[in-house]
C-alpha cells in the first residue's frame, strides 16, 4: 500500500526522505539511473522486493515527480518507467551513497547484485586516463545491453546499443596499427 508518511521536519534532508526514504525507493531509482525499464525489468533487478512493494514505490515516486511512466510505441506498446529531470538529480547522491557504503560488510549469501549496480560501481571506480583515445564498448549483463563510452577523461554508461557519434569521424579506410590492436585498453 502506498504511503505518504512524513517526518514533519522542515530540514531538507527530512523532506527528501519524505520523498525517497521508503524501503526500496532508492533502489528503484538506482535501477532507473541508466535508462527506462519495464516493471518486469525492475522485478528481475530487485528479486528480494515483493511485486506489490515495487508497484507501491513506483506509484509514490511517480506521484512525487521523481519518475514518469510512458508507453512505448508499437510493436512494443509496453509501459516503461524513467527518471524525470528532478529524479536524475539523485544520481550524484546515489553514487556518493554507493561509495560510502562500499566499506560496509557484504550481506550474508545469497546476496543479489543487479547489472545496474555492477555498472555504477564500474562508473564510479574507473580511473580514466585523459590521454587515451575515445572508446565505445558494448556490455551485455543479465540479458540487457549497455553502452560504455570513454571520452575526454570521463566514462558514460547508458542502457541500449552503443552508437558512433555523428560529430566524431570514424576512419573506415585504414585499420589500426598492429601495436594498437594488441594494446589492452585502460579504463
């Protein structure tokens, strides 16, 4: 059952927790950080959460303007949930919270780890050398495809197939030198 409990406290932290502080709410937001997902995707990513709890969190987060629901065009015609611009503002907060929590002992096994969790860890722990050439990778985790782009010393991760930027020319006439082919990329 959705809740609208409140701390009744004027502090910004308390008011933020009124919006995203219910159990599973921030994990739903975490799963949407890399792009839209269907309800079934969220269920698979959060196997320890009951489906009614996920549904409640989705309704609450949508009602508060953190996420939005839209229907994909045919032939898919299924509903997906995605973060609003305001919901995207939670990204640095969740990444910082994840970095803070990395030193906390792991829960007893069996513990789950979603594809999004793995990619967020990669994103926050990778040390990208600014001098390296741009790179685009395709990762497939848990039957989902992600694009990882390393460019200008930054890593960007998003759901979906990688694409080549129109503003960056690709040399299709010459193959890379043998030394470049054998060199492992450093992320």
